[in-house]
C-alpha cells in the first residue's frame, strides 16, 4: 500500500467555502451522476445550517459549478425536499446539460428539470431517484414513507406515506417516462415483500408475521444497459422505538419492464452495478462481487480481502472496471484510496479530518464519486469545519 505524499498523482482542490459564515455545500450521493457527461459541470446544493433534521420549511439552494470555468457557484433553483445523506438528489440527465433535482409543491414531492442552455425549468409530478443511462426514463420512490421509517434519507413535509399498510399494493418503484411523464408501477411493496417472505426460513417468516414488520424501499440503481434495476427492500417494527439494523433487509433485482424479480442477497450495503450482469457490495465480513443470476444472486469472489474489512463507499472508474475508489467512512478521520484489482495495489490519495459526528443522521460521509472522464473525483467533507465540496483531479 502506497501512502499519499508529494508524489501523489491526484491534486486536491477545495471547490466551495463558507463554513465560517454558515454557507455549507455538498454534492448529492456517491452513486448518481453529479458530474455531467463531459465531466465539466458538477451539481450540488447549499444549506445554511448543520446538525438538526430538516423541517418542511427549510430550503436549500440548488446549483452547479463549471470545472473548466472559474468554478464559481451558480444557483439555478431551490428545494424543500432534501436529506442530509443525499441532498435533493441533484444530478444530470445523461448526455445533456439538464440538471434534475427533487422539490416539494405543497405536500407533494416533484422533480425539477432545468436546462443550462435555455434557462427553462420543467416540473414532473414525481421525485427522481435513479435516471436511466440513456436518459429516457427515471425511477421514483415514496420519499414520504422513506422519511417516516428511515430519517436522513427521505424528505420532510410530504403526505402519502401509506403507513396504515405494512406492504401496500399501490406503492413501490415507479417508472416515469422522461419525455411524457407517463408513469407505471414496476414493483409494489406488497409483491416484493411476499417474494422475500417465501424465501425466508420458517423461523424468520413466523417472526415477521408475529412482529408485523413494515416494509419500505430505498437505494434503487439502474444497470448500465438500462434493462434491470436493483433495489433495497427493508423492514422493521412499526413501533419505530424498537431496534433496527442493516441485517433487516435484502437487495432485489428486477427488469425495468417489471418482470423477472430476483433475490440478489440478504443484508447488503452500498450495492453498485459493475456491468449489466455483475454487482458488488458490502456484506458482513467483506466486499463481494456477485452475478445477477436468474436463480438468484451468485457470489463470484471477494474484492480486496486483505485490504477492506469494514463497510465502504466504493465505485469503479467508468473507463476502467478494475480500478476503484473507496473511502473509510464512519470515522472522524476518513481516508480516500484508489485500488487496482488487477495487481491488488492500493494508494491513499487523500485524508479528510473533523468528521464529527461520525455516525447518525447528521454525519458527513465523503461519498466519493468519479467523473466519466476517469480523471475527476468529488467528495464532501467537514475538513474545514463545515460541509464543503472537494475535487480530486488526476495530474497529467
């Protein structure tokens, strides 16, 4: 393992400032396109407070920076639909200069679609979670239900959480046509929960029935060819004061036409598509590569078994599926590494300090996200005392 030093091939640049005046900045998440397709425009948001849950009236500014320009903050809108861990999911529509983010109108969550070129903003009556690689459709979840059962990931101020139902039939993963806005329920919570329950051991099925667990979806991601998606199905007691942990759930995969539902694995974390057939994720004990097999997830191998022994945020570089970037989250000092699968070589390229609190809703994860050019990585850190956006750029 090579440590970062004066020979580090990555340059660290602090893009935003304002922690001393209460202006904090962040990119959305590690698994969505916060860079545009040219790795030139970088999406983010600005917030004016820290370390409390967002209230329905709390607004954030939505904007972007031109990394080939003066890198100044350009505000394009606002949002009252956001979370600490994922912001308003601001991201770029592939192969365009259209910035998408989630917002709220009265008590209903929507998405805004802003054109950098025309300055026009269109509104769709559904929040965006994941956008197809060709930009023709996006997938949407019930962010009100998510906020009710998993604060820190859903949005405050909305209605329609359907918490009167443990596994509602008319709620789940929605497919939205990016041109017409036409909607289709691809996978209901009712069908997904029943699919999982049939595959649980009898003891766990009985426990689920007796304790009357409530189910919800989170973390939907579309395969590179746009034909399948993976989704996290989770459950917990309807009494939210009872303990809950990451083992209470599984990852499913399904066709983006709603067919061919499969169980990938139980108790997964930070699932990412490597290609149209393989995914990698953390599961207690290690980071694993799986095949999305028709009969169910098939474990292929463990990734970096001598290096990674804790949960991480990991992404592969778009131009090299054997080259990865990962962090060491849930610590006050967080390191950022590159890892080459071909020769098992890792390099620490940056260290970020002052990540307090290191756990809980208000923590600040780096959420490292590589750009399409393979030469840019964005992170958000508390290094200077508040949330700010940093760019790591590959030196020539």
